[in-house]
């Protein structure tokens, strides 16, 4: 599938982007392990979250939906999962694979996790190494990648682990394994990362302790079913935050958006660049802060992005690079080498795409230097990376020719309905296969 975006236009009106991907994954995982029936609203009906949902169905969990974001999960309790009849295919979803690896390490059955070509190239030793310290028995390829074969073991034991990279996936993987481990499992993070797992475990009645950068729990407890309202995903909203900021005449309101403090790097960075973002109606949705955001266009200026914002905006850099291409002066990103091991190498793929549109973008080992200026029309390869495709779609708002983006089908992993929603707000986008 390819996107064609005609130049110009602006973004206006009110809209709600789909549900948060990270929270949707976790709602299925904890709902499945809980005692009782968990009811979820606002669930993301994208391929990644559905990969998690289908994996639990294959392990014997009764799940109704999704139907307009409603999912009902008949929890089987901590020890109620059953061996699936074959490998669990997790598609493009790194979150499914890394979190499930921890959750399944302490089960009494063997299970194999597979994924598509992108996921099969992503590093998994970052989870299998600490899980091995907990006593898990997991095979990877010689390159440390999927397929992952998880063999049953007698009992995991808790560890006190210092994360070598700021990663919520590793932290969550170990906390999920810790539910099945003897004693205490602690994870210390080098910088704050998204804390949805900890919040949701507490919501399910499981005691999670946080002291500074260290999160701990004791294995052997139980989860109690609850109701969950998944807020709109700030990572999906990011494309609209950038689009409305760069396109003159824009005035857009995004409704019921998750603004968890561990996810708001994109707001902080755009505001530092001069964006006009108003946060309205702040409220709580089942343990997660939400708000409506109003964005009006503004003149952006280049900045040096503070490194402490990087983990808080880790999925938003494709969009932020487009903002930088429209800003006056130079934007410098450092400390973001993790971008090289996402669904694609987001530093190289974005630099190549920006260069194809005539933008002065210089990749560095751990970031990028972008000088804002004119964006020309042209063809950009998204390399099957959903966020690259959506970021370049927004570049059309400021381009002086048509932009074609190739290999866009994976937009459905995180943002089903992106094209009609963006078109309805004013982006001149169409898709074609
Ligand atoms: C996620 C954590 C991040 C993020 C990913 C979702 C999560 O990955 O990039 O899209 O739900 O925990 P890392 O932990 O690898 O940074």
C-alpha cells in the first residue's frame, strides 16, 4: 500500500485518535491472568494489539470483541493459561514479543514466539539475558533474535536488575516474569520510561513498590479483574500535533488523549520549539491521566533536544524530525541510539526520506542534525515502518509537490483508519495498493 499526499492544506476540527497501544497490550495480558472478568473500552483495534489478543485466545483465554473498542476478557488466573497448539505469531509487534517472553517464562509449558521479518531482526537478548538470570530457559537464534523458544522451568527466582538501556519493554518483561518468581524482583531504570505496567498492576490490586528509579514486586500474588478505559494514544496523536503545528491556519483539538508524564516528551519538545499546544480538561481515566489538547499552527524554531526527553518521546521522533524540517534553524538530537532498533532503523530511514525531499538531514550514530527549510515533493520509502509512513504523510502539509510514501500497510499495526481520519481533518491524502 502507498500513500499519496498532495501539498498544502491545514488541520482543523476535533478528533479522537485510536486507543493507546502500550495500554491495550497490557490490558489483555493482565486481564487474562486476573481472576474474574475484565472489561476494556477504548481498546486499540490495530494489528499489534490484536496479535497479543489472539495469542491469549490461543492459550485458552475467552475474549469477546473487540467491538468498537470494547473487549471482555474472562480471566483464567495466574496459572490458567494452556499451551497453544503451535507457535504464537506476533507479527510486527515488539511489545507483544518482549512482554510475552517474560510473562511466559514462568509457565509450565513450552511455547515458541515468532514474528515478521522486521520483528525477527530486532534484539531479544536484552530480555532473554536477564530472564536467564531469573532461571528461565529461552532459546534465541545465534544472532539473539526470534524465533524464541521458551522451555518450562521449575520456578523462576527474583533478581535485582539494573537496566542497561532505558526501556519500558525490558522493565515490563521482568516485572511480568517477577509475578511468577520466588521472592522479590526489582528493576532499576537509568531514566524514567513509560510506567503503564506498574500503574495497571496496581489497578488489578497487585502491590508494586517504587523507590526513585527502582520498581519492585514480590511474586506469587494474584490479580483481580477490573474495568479499564484506554485513553487515545499520544504516539498516534504525535502526527497530528506536528501536522497542526507546521501547517498555517490549523486549529485542531485532540480528545481524551493519554498524557501520562512518562509519555509527554513530544509535547515538551514541540513546546520548546515554539508550538502552541493547550492542555484542557485534565482528568483521570482509571489510573492514567488524560486531557484534550488544542493545537494551533505556529512558527517553529530548531532546538537542541534535551536528552532527558528522549525516553519520554521515543516513538515520536519520526514525527518530530518532520517538525524539525519545518523549523527555522538547526535541530540537534543526541542520545537516541535506540531509534536504530525500532520497527526500522529510524535514524537512517528518516534521514534518507528527508534527503529524498530535499531536506538537509545528517544522521549521526545516536541521533540526527536537521536544518529546517524547503520540503520538495518526491517518493519516500517507509520500509514497512508505520510511524515513518505517517510522519512523511504530515510533511505533505508543507511540501511544494506531491509526496508518495511506499510500503504503508503496517500503519494498521498502530493506527487503523489513519487515512480517513487525517483526510477528514484536512490532509490531502489518499491510499492505493
Ligand atoms: C513500549 C516501549 C518502547 C516503545 C514501544 C512500546 C511499551 O519500547 O518504543 O513502541 O509498550 O513498553 P522500548 O522499551 O524498547 O524503548
